C-alpha cells in the first residue's frame, strides 16, 4: 500500500526518533484532548465550586430537569460510542462494506460504512433530543438567568422553594446551560466531522487496514465527548 | 484532521503564487515571519499606549502632546481623561502579554525554530499551523477594535477582575468588554492549535539521532512552554466564556448578588495566569541559553540540570497561582501554602542563572549583539527574579501588593527578561529568516542605550512602589503621601520616552537590513544547531533529505573539533555512526 | 510497513452492556433507592468514574497503549483536582 | 523625596519592615554576586586570538551548592514569613478585645460605620461617616470589610494594611495604630474610572479625643 512519492521520501520516516509510539495525528488528538480536559475543568470545576458554595440550597435532582429524556440521551450516546469503536475494529480488519452475510448466522456482519452511519445517527439523535430538551426547559421557564418570571417553574418555585432551589435558580440556569451547551457543541462538531469523513473518505473507501487514521482519531474525540457526558449526566442530573 | 500531516509540498516542483507562498502559507518559517511582523506591530501599539500612561503619571493635568488628534471621549482639551487612562493601562497589559510577547516568543520562535532545530521538514500539521496564525491575527484585530467602538476600549485592567468586567454599568464600557472576552476565546483556540502542533512535532518528528537529551535548550523550553499553553489556555477560555455569558445573556457566575463568586474569576484567571508568566519567560531562557553557549564558545554548564530546571519551573508554575491573590481575602492558610511553593521557584531560577554564569566562566566570550543582549537578559532577569522574593514573602507583600513595585518587578521580568531575549534572538536568527545580517553597529548602540534607559525607567518604580503608589491610578499627585515622590515619576517618564525613542533604532535596523543588510554567510555565528546546515534563508521544506544528528547541541571547543572551536550537530566525523530510525506505528503514519 | 495491533480485542458489546446497566443503576440509585444523601453521592461518583474509566480504557484503548501516551491524558487530571480542591478550600474557613 | 517605606504607624510595621530589610540584604548579596560575577567574566574571559574556551559540561558539586543555598534560604524565609502572615491575616489572630468598625467600599468612596456608644456593630445607634476612619491609638481595631459593587482594596501605607473588599464576602482585617495623627487611605484594586480618587483619611485619636468625637457624632454631629 505504501506509495513512495517524492514527497514521502523527503519527509522523515515518522517517527525518526522513538516518540510516543503512535502516528502524529493520533498523538495530536491526544494532546488536544488533554487540553479539552482543562477546558471542561474550568466549566465543571466552576460548577462544583459554585454549588459547593451554596450548601444545600440547590434544586432537588429531577425537579426541574427531565431525567427520563436525558436518560434516553445517555443511552444514545453510549450506543454511538460502541458503534464508533465497532467502526474502528471493522476498518482495522479491512471490512470496508456496509453489511455482509456471514455463513451460518442470521445477523449480517457490519462493516465500517454501517457502524459509522449508526454513530452519526445516534450522535445526531443526541443533539436533536438536547434541542428538544432545551426548548421544553425554556418553555417551562428555565433559562440561563434563572426561572423566568410568571412561568410555570417560577410558580412551582414559589410553592416549594426547597425542592426547586428558588434562591439559587440563577446559578442553576447559568451552570446548567453553559456546561451542557458546550458539551452539545462538542457533539455537534463531532457529528459534522464524521459526516464530512463519511462522504469524503468512507464512501469512496479510502481507508484501509494500513491507514485508518481518520477513523481512529475521530473515534478518540467521540469517546472523550461520551466520557464527559457520563460525568455531566451524573453530576448535573442525578446529584 | 486526517490529511494535514501529508500536505504535499509542491514547493519543490512548481513555483507557488505569491498568495500561497507568503500569505496563506503552510510553511512554518513563513508563518513564523508573519507572526513576527504582526506581533512587532502590536508591540509598537503597546509601547505607544505605555507612553501615554507615562505622560499622565509624569505630568498629570498637562495636555498630551499630539493629544489633539484623539476624540473628545478620550481627551479633554488635550488632557487624558480618567476613563481613557484606564483603557490605556488595560490595553497596554493585554496587548503586551497576549499579542506582543507571547506571539513573539511562541508564535515566532516556536514556529520558526522547532522544525529547523530538530531537523524536520515542517510542523506535524502545517495547515492547522496556518489557522493558528490567522486566528491569532483575528483575535488581535478584535481586541484592537475595542478602541473604535462606542465607549472605547475595555476598562477593567488586563486581569479583568469580575464583577467590574462583568457589568458594563460599573465599568462604563459596554461593547469592548465583550470584545475582550471574544478575542481571548479566539486567541486561546489559536494557542491551543499552535501548541498541539509544537508538542506533536517535537515528540514525533525529530530527525534520526536527535535524542531527547540532544535537543537544544531552546527546543526544550519551547516544548515545556507548549505543554503549559495547551493546559493553561483552555482554562482562560472557559473563564472568558463564563465572563462573556455574564456580560451578554445574563448568567451569574461572577455576580455576588445571585451567589456567584468574584474570587472564582481570580482563581481561574491566575490558574491560567501563572503558567502564562512562564510561557512568557521560558522560551526566552531557552534561546538565551543557546546564545550564551555560542557567545562563550563553551558547552552549556550543566545541560541536564538546565532541562530539569525548566521542567521544575513549569511544574511549580501550576501550584503558585494564589500568590497573585494574597490580599484578595483568600483563605490565609492557602496563602501560606502558596507562599512556600512560590519561594521554591527561586531554586530552579537560581540554578539557571548560576549555570549561565558557569557557561561564561573560562569561556572565550564573543560580544556580538545577540550575546550582549543575552548577558543583559541574565543580569536584568536576576533583578526581576530577586524582586519577586519580596512579594512572595506574604507579610512584605502587604505594603507592596498592587503598587508600582509589582509594576517594576513584572517589567524587569517581561522587558528585562523576555524583550532582551528577543533583542538577542531576532538578530541571531535574522540571517536564517531573511538571508541578511542586521547591522552590528546599530545593534550595539541600541543595546547600550536600551540597557541604560531601561534601568532608568524601571528601577525607580521600585522606590515609588515602596512609597506606596498604587497601580493604575490616574493621578498620584492628589495623595499627600505620594506628592514628595512626584519628581521621581517625572524622571521615570523622561527615561521612558527615551527608552521608547531608542526602540526606533531597532525598528530601523530591522527594516533597513531586510533589503540593505550584509549578505549572511551560511553559518554567521559559527553555531552548532541543525538549522545552520541550510542555506540562508532556509528554503521551503528545509532539507532535501532528512538530516542525521550526531551529537549534542553545545559541543563548542570540543577536542574533536580540531582547530575550529565548534562542532555542529549535523557534522559527521569519521568516528560517528549513522543513527537508526525507529519502527513505524500501526494504523498509518 | 505497518505492524498489526497485537493486543486481543476486548468484547465491545459486553462493555456497552456494563455501561448500560450502570446507567440504569445510577438512575435507580438517585431516585428510587432509600439510602442516605452522602452515601448516594459517593456511590454515584464511583459509578460515574467507573463508567468513564471503562470508556477511556477500552473504547479509547488506553489499556493497550504505552505509558508515554497514557501520560498525556493523565497529566491534566491532577491539575484539575488541584484547581477544584483549592478553590473549594477557599470556602472552608 | 522618600527612598524607603512610609513611616511606621502600626504594630505591623516593625516586623514587616524588618523582614523587608532582611530580604533586601539577602537579595542584595545575591545581586552583587551575580552582577559582579558577570562583569568579571565579561572582562576576564573576553575573546582573544589564540585562546580556546575551557571544555567542560559542568560540575555536579558546584550545582549542588547553588541549588542547596537558595533552597535552604527560601525555606527559612518562608517559615519566618509565615509566622507574621498568620499573625496579621489569620482570623484567629484578631484580638478578642478589638474595636469593630465596618468599612463598605463603593464606587468611589469608603463608607465607615461606627458601633456608636454601645460598642456593637449592627445596632440602632450605629452611625456612618463617608471617607473618614476614626480610631483610637494603641487599641486593636478590626475592620469589617464589605463592598457594594466591585472589588476595592483598603490600603493604608503607614499601617502596612492592605485588604481587598470583595462584594458578597465579609472579610475582617485588623490593625493597631501606634501614633496619633492623620493618614491617607487609598484603593489598591482597580475599581473603575474613579479608582484614583477613592481617597479617604484615617484619624488616630487619643482615647479621650475619640470618646469626644463619638459623642459628638452620636449627637448628630457636624459631619
């Protein structure tokens, strides 16, 4: 598979010196993920600090947020993560196809095209559900500035200030929308990148067991986004 | 993400258009040069702002010369208004830190030097590198736009302490405060892109034989700097996003009325801010190490401890941020912890200073302009480092905190440190960039005048700071206790004007030498670095064939060198064996 | 030119099942089970970290990478912990 | 012209100034060593034809020495400093007999609230005076700092007193003035365009004068 062009000969055989032991795109993605850890540290850390500063004044879990809907979303993201890793395994084994019959089995065997499509659909589904969630929340009166005056939630909060954390609703809205919003932004970026790869690289069958860098790198990003969501789901929705 | 590592370098086959070659270039050297011109421009802008600050402090109430061209919202009858003065101090700090010193050291020299010094053809991701430059420029322009919107530039100091920065009704600046946040988010993105590139390139693209402990200290310093940037900038980005949301959509992160915490901003800002301080000085230390070894014709004294000192400074840099907040009402127990970690930074810094001196000891010193400026760096950085001890000791920090003493300290580090290092680095690698030498004579004149006026400007600031003059005050003369030291303020202002004027010598030298400078020989400084195996200026794609590295970077006056007093890393002696490249990783490369 | 991946591939569907079961356990723990607030908090955090570890180790293959690559992802974590604990200590006068 | 710290006006000034002097001597020695060394090397080892530099990669012993000396010095300095830091800033160090006054920062003035004749803050006989802090000499005073809008910083150079006033936080700073007279207060944290003019005064009275002043104020005095 190695086509030795003039350009390749000029470049150092990567890595010339023992580096991280992986190709540069993957290394670069890992460094970027380390950087993203710090970005989410700023957002999540601030949430933890601010919430800690409030004592027990925070709204009770499930009072404002729709946990079953988000539970569905979590399920979607976990599914997309496993389909992503299946896509990676498929291309590493050279399965470029969509679905193929396996003798002696009823289920067809999925290839890269199938699993990446599943990932994209689940990812897009996640974003879609999040948009629906936001619209519903804002409709109920939950906004980044707190409970909107005269809204349903504001009335509830008046009736049961402890359950709805009436005193700190502003901070609740601020942290909730910032954290989940930037997570949603990351998911959206991932879906767009995967769509781009799907049409420019996966459908034309440009990946091979010798070179599947794009799939592995976007996979790392995608699993990281999933990982952040696992943490967010627990600390924002359940605690 | 997938193809960037293999952008074909058609440079060797077909001539590229002017636009591809010099404007939307992916060549690391062109990007470095683009950064150089842009950040020199911002350096000039920052300097102009500083002159206005000095005018106001030296001569409060007197009309600013040429102030007539400024609009009525900034000056009244030629006299600087308090609201404009605060914009001046805010934007001076912002421009100098984020758009002058940081891109000059990291944007220019990380881009330019890393591939050349580790013997590779370009960055790992050349296209991301190009984006990094254009985003940095965009961020700079957004920041500059602050001066031209209604209400003028941001007014909360470069540290943007909330809630002053979060509430336009308190600061008086509505639009530009938001522009500041947006600009910083964009700049953070640019820095992260650049740093991911630097780290990946250094880890994975070193030429055969360039072991970790054969890398020049400049590359080590830039590597550690990139690690600091990649981990610190996102924290600032996150904080700036929260600030932006506070300013625009009404969130309450830093709003004490709704349970927000103003100190949270300070913690996040300085958690980024202290590593940032080392981002601004480590590359300078690295380049100065290279230049001092060259000027002394001696191997650097204690190479390994120099590397570990850089790593030590970077590590300690993460656990000292609280020393910016000793007076902020932070828990005093935390203050004690931060004091100890801060004082410990003196140890690696001392190692570096003494090792530089050890390098000069029994050397054969050549006083070319880069060497002069490097010696200037060592002596001035020492003052800056030592004056830091006063403020690290918490009780002594009480009278000195937020006074002109800290202004003196930070300028000794950033001007006496980083800028002197740049005055050394720019002429040193100028031939590699442009193929010509900068004038030695003007360079020496510039060094001596700068050295004198610089000390006359910033040393007295220690004294007025001890006297208690607060930072960022518009008019010190309204205070009885500051009135007696006003003559010193006047003296500082005159020195500052002279210092600024002298910098035009450098600017002239820089621009004039582009066309008229002496043609550079291949290795003008008789240096050992990999970059000097290339013609000047270095061609696109650097080497035709990947070079081999045979030894460490500082083999000056080595016995094997024979009658020469230097032994380049790329020179193969009969006794040297060719290094063996490492095996390739799975999944592509 | 390239060397094939040498490690035995983990059973990804099994890990998916773990994640799924643990998510359900989390929701049940948060809303249905009668345990004290503090215990709930600790159990939820343990479950979340466990899930995150599963994703990082198996889906992101950290279990099969060399230490020098793992290090890249590990380095920011103590920094995050330092930042958050310090700022929280702020409140504990 | 003043070339030193402002005149001492509180009990903190003694230790702080002594520590300042100690650090000045330590850093002064280090500075002289470095600068004299540099100048000597520049003169002594300047390039001369036919000379070659001494080829060495360093000396572990020398490096251990110049690592150990700063390390020991800094740890010692840290221990000494911490003693006084705790004395000045720790909440537990505020003398129990301290006289509490409230200082409220606001763009751009200091509002000082006095406890009135009953000696307690938060009671109905409190009264507030703009930009004037009146205290008794040789008596510990605890300043309860708060802020209306942005971060301010109460700074009295003569007292070596500086403490930020942060909105949403209640911070107590204490001091004990050692001589009577009138001193200036400045704001040491950028608080907006009027930052420079956030100027106020401290009046340090003898106990009798202070009592007279409080009585006059409580009676709806001239201020």
